[in-house]
């Protein structure tokens, strides 16, 4: 995914030697806002002066971000370790401006990316065979991730191109572990089962692929809860404030919002797609539909509870 540049290979820094050369080649910006003493050196495009290269020492250079949220905060650090290793460290600000800089200025054999399915960020070690080893990058400036490799001028000693290796601390995201409150689920089961049978019977008659129809149903359900002073959003399924009223709707066969609540589940179910209603033709299909409904009931009636919260595990790894 590209945030502002589609081809930025020329801007990338691929080694400590290149970081040192880039700093020496870039002239500081001198203007009414910046003096020569400020030493503001854009790392790439001079119009993007908030993306800078800073000399920390003779063996360390930072690529920093100075925007509305950050003040010269390092996102990438290049270090010369004992004259033998290149070391690069990445920080994740958790903001798009930071993602932009990391994606476009990572060395060419390390790739920063945002996982589209989870929204989490990773740096992938691109090996010589083309495979990638994603390394989780927490949204925490106190949890950087670091890679090290032999400097290119040491290639003759090892006989092959140097490869990046993660060092320091490896982070792993762990999902929350949840369970269903079986006692409460048993209490609501009689009317949730009846509701399911009713929906399965009547859904083929609904114009599920009609956007205007779905939008009207959504707006009417939203207004119903708002008129009752209940906080509710169609696209947020764990609306805890709405649980009691949803139970009332599920119990009442004549409730005016019964169809609307059915649409809330159907919108996330596998009973329709962009082509319209889908027909259940096998036991496997039926099982998937029922599993989808059970997940919706657990979530929408707040029957799940965490036995372990989501967390980030840390592992010290050798250099």
C-alpha cells in the first residue's frame, strides 16, 4: 500500500554508509523558521522537511519525524556496530504519517506494511529467495524492533550477501481468549432459537442486495434506539447499552423492530453477497450459517467474557 509516493527506491537508505553519505550530502534548510544552527536536513524531498535525517554521533544517524503529533521523533535509526555490523531500528508511532515514512524509507530488503485484515503493523525481512518473515511492530515508542547484518564490506569474509537478522526483543501479538456465559445463553436460547428459525424461513423474500432498502432498515433501527436514549451503532456489534432492548425485540414476535434486528445479523451472515440472496444447499452450508448466527448472538447480547485480555508478549533474542 502506498501513502504518498509510488516509487521511492531512490529515497531509501540501505546501510549505515548510505545514511552517513545522505546526511553529508543534504544541505540544511535555512529560512525564516530555521537557522543553520537548527540543522534541519530533509532525508528525501526537501518539501517534506518534517522527515529529517539527524546525526546523533559518528556511529549513529536517525531518520526523524516532526509533525503535528511528533517533535523530531526517531522512526528509523542507523548504527555502525563495532565497524562490523549495520544495525537498523524502527519505531511505530501508530499514525499514518509514521506509516508513510516507514513504508517509503525502509531499506529495500526490509518492508514495512500494515496488515489489511488486522490493522497491525509489521516489518518483513525479505530474504534472497523472496520470502518474507513478518516481525510485529507494536504501536508503542518504547517497543522498537531492531535488525542487524554484516556490513557489505565484510561480504568477502563470509562468502555471501549479508542477511538481516532480528535482534534485541521480538514482540508477538496475542489475541484475547474469551468464553461464552453458558448460564445466560441457556436462559435466552428458547427465543433466540425461534428467532433463528423465523429468519431462515423469511430471508429469501427480502431484497438483501437492495442498498436503499438496507440503508432504510439501518436508519430506522438506529433511530429507534436513539429515541429511547440508548447508545447504538449499526456497524459496532458489541453495543452493550442496547442488549436489554435487543432481548425484548427477540422475545416479542410482533415487535416493530424484529425485521430490523434480523437484518443486523443478515448483513454479516453468509446468506447473501453482492449478487443477492444465497441458498443453503448442503449440511455444510447450514452449519456455517448456524455458526454465524451463534457468533452474532454471543456478540450482540454480550455473552462473551475474556478469560485473558489481548496482550503483547516479549522474547529476548540473541544478537
